């Protein structure tokens, strides 16, 4: 197997994608502790939350407080999701330096997720990105449902390419290509990436795999073979979109780091400290963390910290 990638950038999405989908409310101070420990583990990009409608996603309502209370590591970027100008204004007020905008490759999902058609989302985001760049923010783009839509089924790769290219035209520094409901397979992933690479350099692409059907690591390997070197992942394997029925957790960061470590591909992430970060949120959840590496640790007797010890 030939992998043309020596190091991988991991975009940790646990505090956002991970926690947005949980029924329970995680206290703000626990989120801050979680993000701080993720940074200690060596993650250099950590999505800290989302300035979305608190009516639509109440789990992200405390993002401003979370963001303000993170002891910022100068080597770490803490992006937040922004769906519109109101979200950007909230981000500016909180002192945010990096945002992510998000649209989709399928109309029905986009409408359910942000109440806009794809076309409307670009009209909405153009002034948002212009203003964010004036504020010297970094802007990342997301394309959801790139491998399948929970409402429409198959999604044409040509549509994925069109939406990715439009996000880059808006001056996003990178586009994250999302398998929102975890339906993709390695051959499909290589097909989509092959089409994207005809127009977009690999360095501007990230892959965002949800692991709903257990294909996320296989899809990651397929993407690595194509030269993709940026992957979104969620510590503990948390994650899912409240507007994508059936979607479950992201690729677990621990599983990704374990595989890359063993393949001698550099990530800069310390696996033991990463487990410590996941152990901070674990006691608050109403279910076990789904990540496979973590489950193996637990079976091997490596205990999660309890709520009281995690927050000391
Ligand atoms: P809307 O209801 O159409 O918004 O929602 P509106 O503009 O009509 O405003 C309605 C009310 O919401 C108004 O308040 C606004 O002020 C308020 P009212 O006058 O009724 O009191 N409002 C806001 N409040 C706070 N922050 C804001 C904001 N905007 C409006 N930013 C909207 C449209 C986009 C806001 C809504 O649909 C929304 O927040 N959607 C976000 C959904 C979401 O967070 N989804 C999960 C993240 S995406 C994801 O998980 C996929 C990803 O992981 C990749 C992948 O896996 O594929 C990224
Ligand atoms: Mg996601």
C-alpha cells in the first residue's frame, strides 16, 4: 500500500459536532475543560462550538461563554460554526478568530439544516465571508451530504464538486467534505475525491467522515491513498447532526490517531492525553462513548475518570 502522506492535520470537532447531538446538557465549565485537555493532547485545530440558533440547537447556546473561558493556546486554532450574519456578529463579539460556514450538496438536507436552499446559502454567506475576512478571520467551508442525503439518497459527485468550488471561490481556505450520515464506502470516496482533485488541490480538501456504518477508517485510508492529509474527527467518536436522521458519531479521534501512529504517519497528538480529554465528557453522557480504541482501553482496565476527578 502506498500512502503519499507523511503527516496528517486533525480537525477536532468533538466539542461542536460531538456535543451538538447529545440529549444531555454538558456544563459550560466541563466543555472548557474538555477543549483545554484536547489542546494539551496536541490537537492544533479544535472546533469550540457554534453560533447557530439556540432554538434549533440548544446544546450550542453557551458557545460565547465557552469560547471566552478557554485559556487560548497560541498554537491552537479554535473555529466556531457560523450560519449567517447574526452568527458572525456573535462570533466577532466573543473575539473569535476563525469560523466555519456550512452548506450541503443536497437541497432537502440544506433546507432542514439551515432553512436555506443551496443557492440561498451562497447569497447568505457571501457578505458573511467578506465581513469575516475584513475582521482578519480564517474561514473554513463545509459541504454536507457529499456521499448521500438522508432525504434524497444518492448525491451526484458533480454537485459536490460544484459546491466545494463555490466555497473556495468565496475564499474559504479549506473545504471539509462531509459524509453526514456515514454511508460512504472506500470506492465511492476515491471516486468523489478523484473528481474533486481534477479541479481542487489536495491541500485545500479535508474529509469529514461519520462512522454510522463502520466505514470511516476504511474511507480515511482510501482518502490518504489519494493524498488527502486533513481529517475531521471527534474525540470518543461523539457526533451527529440533529437534522440528519440516523446520523451517528464522527470518526473517533482516538481510532484515527491509533491507526496513523501505527502507520508512522505524524499527527502530533498524544493518544493517552486524548483519552483523558474524552474522559472529561464521558461521565455526563447517557450512553458510553462509541470510539473503538476507547472501548478497548476500558476493557483493558484503563478507567475513565469520574465526574468529580475529571473536573478537579
Ligand atoms: P431561521 O429560523 O430560518 O432563522 O434559522 P431566521 O433568520 O428566520 O431567524 C429566526 C430567529 O432566530 C430570530 O430570532 C433570529 O434573531 C434568530 P427572533 O426574532 O425569532 O427572536 N437567529 C439567531 N439566533 C442566534 N444565532 C444565530 C441566529 N440566526 C437567527 N446565528 C438558522 C436559520 C440558520 C439560524 C438555523 O437554521 C440554524 O441555526 N441552523 C443551524 C443548524 C445546525 O447547527 N446544524 C448542525 C451543524 S451542521 C453539521 O452538523 C454538519 C457538519 O458536521 C458536516 C457534516 O457532518 O456533514 C458541519
Ligand atoms: Mg458532522
